[in-house]
C-alpha cells in the first residue's frame, strides 16, 4: 500500500512539474509576442507622429499649398500605411485592422488628388489642409501611447480610428 501511495505521489509531482514547465513556456511565449507587438506598435505611433509634424510644417502660413511640403505629407501617409501593414502582418492580434488600413489607403488617394491639383496650379483649399491636420492630431491624441494586451487598449484604438473617417472625402 505504501508503495502504491509513493508511486502516486511521484506521478503527481511529475505531472505538476510538467504542468509548471508548460505554463512557464506559455507565459514566456505570450511575453515575447507582447514585446513584438509593442515594438511594431511603437513604430506605427512614431510614423503617425512624423505625419503630424510634417502636417504642422505644411500648415505654416508660408507653406500652405507648397507642393514640396504636400509631397512630404503624402509620403508620410504612405509610410503610416506601411507601418499599419507591418503591424497587422507581423503580430497575431492585430489581424482586424483591415478597415483602418483601407481608410488610410483611401485617405492617401484623396490627399494625392489634392497634391495633383496643387501641381496642376489649381491650388489647395487651406481649410482642407487644416481639416487634415486637425483629424490627424485627434487620431494621434486618442491612440493609446503604448501597446497593452487589453480590452481597454482595443476600445481606445477603435475610438481613435474614427478620426480618419472624415478624411475619406476631402475632394467633394
């Protein structure tokens, strides 16, 4: 009877050790994935900040309608979209970003039409440029500053996305 009890105890201890090792490996994997998401998200935030800075330079009274400044904004929009794609493609939990990616593609096209109008000599409405600047500022201010794996982060991210919607119809 004592032999059976000691075999059961050994079996229980071995099972607990295996379960502990499995849990530890799982926790390390989750932590590593969160670090990767955080790095990609930080790159995305950095790109949006750069877009905001470029827009601020463009909206300087001396630079309104400057095609070179507008081209810089256009390039920044493309780079933000590239960062969104990297974030989506290289992390598991950012797979539902298709709407934001699509919105940034439409925004890129809309801003491209503004740039083309400026290059053709048709001018650009300064109110439209200010609208772009304001919406990007709102988007950036509502984005979570750092990635965290939580429902609150997701909700805050989704709320920030809504600031891009008004930029989908710049040329009306």
